[in-house]
C-alpha cells in the first residue's frame, strides 16, 4: 500500500509540474524592470499589416514616488491611464499631469519619462506601434530643461 501511495504521489507531482510549466509558458513572467517599483507585463505582441511593424500591448504599474526613467521607443506609444495619475515629461514639451481616464501619445524616438507623484500606484495600458526587431525601450539621458 505504501508503495502505491509513493507512486501516486510521484505521478501527482509530475502532473503538477507539467501543468505549471504549461501555464507559465502561456503567461511568461514580465521582463525585469530597469528600476524597482515599475512593473511591466506584456499582454499581447503581434505583427501588423504594415511591413516591418508590430504592436505590443503592455500593462505598466508605477508605485508611488517612482518614475519610469528617461527613454525612447522605436515607434509610437499610445497610453491610457487606468488608475492613479502620472506626471508626463517629454523632451521639448511642458510637463503635464495625466490622471486616470485620460490617454496620451508619445511620438516615435522622443525622449520621455513618467513619474507617479501620487499616493496610489499608477496603472497604464500601453500600446506600442514599433519597428519589429528593435529593442522596445532604450534608456536615454535626461534632456536639458
């Protein structure tokens, strides 16, 4: 009887590991954020009908007091703030607050940053329309103000 229990336990563990790896393969862990307090989760990545272009949909969460860091993208960023509020900084433009329920566009190649100056996490749903095969995000120095 004990031998049967061990066998069933071993089979159960193998099945659990198999199901876990299948679930993880369908929902890969997000790549690590360049700074603590920023969580990026890719929701969708797909080619577009325009040659050499793809779209990537990402859920971005910024903890209170955290910023994304100055960076660029190889295409447009279209974002919707679903929770909280961000301070959007785009090189050559005045800073502006973008509260929940509003959207924003960052033109291709523009150096920009977002900071959560609020007391709750800021959550954005971001759609990138970018050149396929290029890094989605490239760090950039803070521009002169």
